C-alpha cells in the first residue's frame, strides 16, 4: 500500500461508507497510521492510498485518532486562514480559508458512534481529510492566480517527479 499523487483519478472520487467493523478494518487502520507517520504527515485518508472508503487517521500532536464514516453536523461561521499541504501533493503548500471549528459525528474502529468538536489544528486537519472522502483537494480552494503559480509543480508531480 502506498500514497497516490495528484493526477490519479481516485483522488477525485467520492468514497463509500464502511459497513464492516472487523479485523481487516483494524489492520487497515494500523497500515494507514503507519504510512502517515512514515511520511511525516498529520493526517491520511483512505482515498490517498487508493481505497475509496470513508475513513481517515490523524494526529494533531495528542496521539493518533481514527475517524470512520464522518459527517459534519455544524461548522463555525468564523473563518481562519492556515497554510496546508498534502501527502498526495508533495512540496506544495498554500494558505486555505476554512471554518475555525467543526462538530463531527463519526464511528471508531469498533463501530461506536461519537460526536466531537474539533477546533484549532485538529479542526483544520479533520476538514482537510474529510474533503478527501468527497474527492476535494486543498488546492481546489485556491484563487485562479495561486493555482497558476503552483501549476508547474503539479505538472512535475503528475509526471512522477516527487517534490518534497
């Protein structure tokens, strides 16, 4: 299992809900978490390893967390700008405006349902990873001028030249 990069059509597809909470899922979660840490990421969604399932893992510095079948219930009206990057778009970073916090309902690896408010850095990460489940990338939020500026880097990545 490995990370897929921009240009791979799987990154633009919508993921399916997870219905089976079994040992295979637990193994997948361990592998996904391992890849995230190996690549020095703070989050990794299943579509980023070409698995179209609605789940992601992340670590905002307080330990790994697994989010399965998430739905955003509420989001702040206040928007904040922070720099984002993505393991599927290596070497590209840009400021992105997002809600300051989100309230999310999700399941854990055992299928238990949780509701949690994610704010600050964690809020930023879960919104970025949640987007992956819907085929959305952080570069989609950029202005046309900024997209033009990063286009040469994107072309290099699509040609197989990984920029870190």
